[in-house]
C-alpha cells in the first residue's frame, strides 16, 4: 500500500511539474512575440492596441494594412 501511495504521489508531482513548465514556456514565448511585434511595428502596434483593445484584432488590422500597403491606421480610414 505504501508503494502505491508513493507511486501515485510521484506521478501527480511529475504532472504538476510538467504543467508548470508548460505554462512558463507559453508565457515566455508570448512575451517574446509581443516584444518582437513592438520592435517591428512600434507606435503603430501600440496605437492599434489602444484603439482596438485586443491583441488579436490589432494583429488582424495590421495584416490587413500590410496587404493594402498602408503603414498607418490613420491613412487607411
């Protein structure tokens, strides 16, 4: 019985460690993506975030402007 409890504890502990590592990796990848976007698009990205209030919508708006060849959201409208 003691061996079963130890095995279960180690398994659960291992899964928790894997979950924490996965969440940390996701956090650092997203942080790096935000940094790259900010460096690439600078104030344009920041302004789109402020105007649209959503990273996904800001990215979609930026891609649409890139396809149209427009550099600023002010020019597109």
